């Protein structure tokens, strides 16, 4: 598989994980009257373990994708 295809696959996975995270928010947090912003005031508590699991998956995938991009495009990270 070409590096570009690998990056594309991992980017799609990142977007899937992001979607799952936002679905979790949609299910557990009501929206403000603008129907866009989450109303954290009305929902002051969430399952912190579940939130961390989503964050960890997103962070892991982003770091994995970063490494692939650095390699594929011969970037020099700071």
C-alpha cells in the first residue's frame, strides 16, 4: 500500500473516532437554543472515564497520523 493510501486510511479512522466522540456528546449533552453549542451548564456531569476513552482514541490516532505524515512527506517536526 502506498504511503498516501495509508495516510488516507488513517485520516478516515481519525474522522470516524471524532464522529463517535461527537455522537457521545449529542447523546449526553443537550444543545443551547442556537442548536449548535452544547449546554454544559444544564449537564454539569459526564462519565469522565468514557470522555477520557474518547479523548485517548482521538489523541492516539492523531499522533499516529502525525508520524505517517512526517514520514510520507519527509517533514521535520519541531
